C-alpha cells in the first residue's frame, strides 16, 4: 500500500512539473520565453532608428519604393533575413562580420543568415548576392564592406510590408552588440506577428 501511495505522489509531482512549466518538450530549451514578453524598440519610419519601407533619409533614392530581391522575398516567407557582406582577410570588416554571424547563429531557429563572404565562393552565387544587396546601401553608392541587412514583415498604414534596415561599415556601423541584438529581436517579433 505504501508503494502505491508513493507512486501516486511521484506521479502527481511529475504532472505538477509538466503543467507548471518547469519542464519542457520544446527543443529550443525555453528560448521562446523572451519572445512571449517582448516589446519592440524600433518602429517603421525613414530615419536611422527605424525599419524602412522605402529608401531611407540620406539615400539618393530617399522616399522611393524598393523592389526587393527575389531571394530575400522568398527567404522572408519562412523567417526574417539577416545578411552580412564581407571578405575573409578584410581587417576593417572582420568585427562587423563576426558579430553578425555570431548573432545569426544564436538566433538560427528564428532567422535566416546569409554569410556573404565574397572571397570563398566556387559557384559565384555568394558573390552575386553580395553584389546585389548593395541595392540596400543606406547611403547609396559607392558601396563599402561590411554591409549588414535585416528584413522582416511590418505593418504600415494597416498593410503588411517588408521592413528593412542596413548598416555599412566603417561609415555608419556604430551599433553596438546590444543594439544589434535588439534590432534582430525586433525583426523576429515583427515577423511573428505579421506573417
């Protein structure tokens, strides 16, 4: 009788743990918790602290509609898109590339990372993408490396649109690690609610 009572207590305790959230069968090991309580920092606009719909302030095409690249539009159907254009061996772009790649790996369940290393590409696909994304150069030509881009879905005047933001080093890559992570979290959050 004591064994049955002990087994019943253990069974109730296990049920309590499962339903109280102390255990999880989620493969992300609780990393979704931040997303449930998250409030975005950046909104839609045309300034340096916004997700852009059109070309931003400071770009020669400021205010004009962007025709997004097909591979970004296709990737965005599944997850927000993060890319960095750099070259292995480039000292001035190494810091930005390493930080972006590190965050892309940290949030790999939530974001599609394109490491556009223009040096090591036998097929030419990476080099082609690296050249194409300079369409998104925040200041317009000439393009410098490293260039980082982030794309998500945002709501603008009641419509779902592609929101994006880019940084170009060394000119305007003043975003530190915590700010970059906030931008990435914002993109993940917006993609989730606007998909």
